[in-house]
C-alpha cells in the first residue's frame, strides 16, 4: 500500500479509480477507507479516489503525535502537492468536513469543489467531554476504546489516551474560520447533514449558505450523523453527490 512523505508525516493512503481526483477526508474516530466504504464502488468508475489516513489516525505515522484541524489541512495540502495534483474535489465527513473548509480557505488554488457531511462549520464542544479517555473508562466504553487502540495503532503507537485527548480538544476548538477564511470559499459547495444529526442542526447549514451563497444544502430525512454510510441512506446520498460533482465541473460524467 502506498505512503507519501509530507513534513514529518508518512501518510498512508488508498488510491483507486481514474478521472478527476477526489480527496476523501475522514472523521475523527475513523480512518479513510472505513469512513467511506460506501463510496468506493459508486465513485471509482469516474473519479480517482484518494483516501488518506490523517496524522494521528490509522496507518499514518508521524514524529509529532499532536494534531488538530488546521494541522491536518496543511498536511492534506502537502499530500496533494506531493502527488502532483493541481486541483481536487474534497469530500469531508465530520472532522473531515472541517478539514475541507480549512484546506479550501488556506489553499483555494488546490480545491475544485467541496462536499461536507455532518459538519456544522463552527466549533461546538457539546459531547466532547464524553470522549475523554477517563470518561470512556468510567462509562465502561471498553469496545470503543479497544477499537481506537487497534484502528490507530500504527499512528499512536499504543498511546490511545493521547489520541482521544487530541480528538476531544479538536472537537472543542474547530472548525473555526475567520471572515476572511469564509470569503475565500467561492468554489462550488454542497453541505449535507442527517435530519437527526445531534451535532449539525439545520440552522448551521443555513448559516453556511448565508456566508457562501453558492452552497447547496441538504438535510437527509431520517438519518443521523452518517447519512452516507451503508447503514443509512448511502444510495441516495451517493447519487446526489455524484450529480453535484458533475455539475461542479461541466463535462464530467456521473459514476455508475
């Protein structure tokens, strides 16, 4: 499997399909291919799909185990440049949605379009305390802890407590964009959230649309925080994302 060196980070990534590149940006408690397993078959027919593991996550290794949304965004800019990709579509889920917004605001020349899933666009600490390592132990979340150990062993080297503290800290602080950052987000955007997502109320997407009038928004009926996953509305979400990508760049063909 391929790795690419960006600063102190050896980034693991999946790379499949042919066509305009899509950079898939995963959530905090996941890694690339796990967060987007439902997108592999529909997307690779028409797009080059890049699914990296972030610093601190999955099979990526780095000297510095500290991470946050802006650091990952800079890593991802370096990742695209290391692969000689001039522009990419971004699809970001949860944390990855915040990474997409930061990446596009700091490096707009690299971004063709943005899709966010389950991302409010603002920092909201609600729920972060429950994911601190001490709280998880206290609440007998043994299975979740074990999953974080195994899923991210290469990245954190067994220090799952540090990983979870970084995740909770980032949850409280990001995404956090300045007015200037928002003003640079002029590329096509599509913001998706589940109707029952506890972290992304409808008003949050309307607020993004006020800042970025070109942004489309969609509240997926009956879904939670992960509407794009096979357990929820994967077929409809994929169809709408592919239609958006086709419209974002005239002449692109939808996947089949």
